[in-house]
């Protein structure tokens, strides 16, 4: 009986050692945990989520999609998230990310090269760029990242071409509009002709509104398009002066994702001219 008790005690000790990792080898459970990547905004979170294998990574965006990057104040909780992340990714010039003061190899800063990444061609370039960078950081998932890139590019090209055809089919290709400078590139991609543009709400004066309205009358602008992150009512006075539709678009993907947001932007423009 005593011998059996000793054997049981030894077996229990060995089992406990295996379960607690006494062998010095990493536990399987630890390797299967999701790794967190923190990014500046929802454009980057959407791209990175589409590239990485599901279930292995969690991607969190700091900036809420409807907020202006220049007006966002980084929080202590944001900094803590970034410190714990296996990788942080941001666009160059995102001041709230720079205020976090992080400077280590786990930080990846992307140069947007003056392009608006809500435009499908720029978004596709972003997919290619980030696929290359992520493969360097996570070489064990390089094959899955390459596969995710090809699949995402096919989907974006197919859906974006259909949206342009939708605008063309509605007879709006080449139609003049006045717009926030942040929406100029997306509108031109859709086929509209931007005859005048303006900046943020704080830079708008009565004199500027009247100047832009005069351009709109001379050029036959059919609508005024605002960017929600720059101020949803910035161009409202111009639209009222012209008695033209006022439309508000977003420059960052909503929670529904990039392609759904792109379609919502197009649909908002089409709905405005039907009214």
C-alpha cells in the first residue's frame, strides 16, 4: 500500500510538471493565443484584418471612424494598448500616435505618399505594401498573408468597378460638384468633376462661402459634398446658397468595413440627386 502511494505521488508530480511547463518548452496554449496589433485608424485595421489569418490576430484601431485625426487626444488606455501590442501600425503624420511616444522595432509607420487610401487604387497599393511589411514581422504566416492579399485585391477591384458603373449608369459621370478637399480624390475616382474645394470648418468664412458659391453657380455644381471628419456642416452654407443637395461622406471605413463604406458613400450621392 505504501509503495502504491509513493508511485501515485510520483505520477502526480510528473503530471503537474508537464502541465506547468517544467520541461522548459513553451506551452501549446500560449502559442495559440491571439496576438494584438494596434493601428491608428480603420483604414489600416481593415487592410490588416483582411491580410492576416483569422483567429490568430486581433486588430484594434485607436481612432473612432467618425473623428478627425487632428482633433483626437490620445488616452492613457490607448498608450497601454500600444505597449502591450506585438505590433503598432500608423500613417505618418498621425499626431495622436506620435504623442504616444513609442519608439521601438514593433512600431511600423506608413507613408501615405499624399494619397487618399479610401480610393480603391490607393487601397490596393496599401494591401501590397502592408502584405510585404507584415510578412517580415510574421514570417510564419507569410503564405497566408500573400493569399489574403490576392483575395482582397480581387474583391476590391470587382466591387469598385461595379460602383463606378453605378455612377455612370445614373448619368453622373463628369458632373460638377464642390467638395471638401478630403473627398476630392474619392469623388474624382467615382467620375465626378470637382470644380472647387475647401478645407476645415474653422477655416471657412462668410466671404469664402460666397466665393465658392459663385464658382458653383458659374460651373453648374449639382451638389456640395462634405467630409464628416472635417466637419459635417462645413459646406452646408454653400449648398444653401446654391440651393443644391448637401451630402456628407466619410473618409474612414465604418464598423461595417471598407467596401461597405465605399458603397454607402456612392449610394448617398446617388440618393441626393434623386431627391
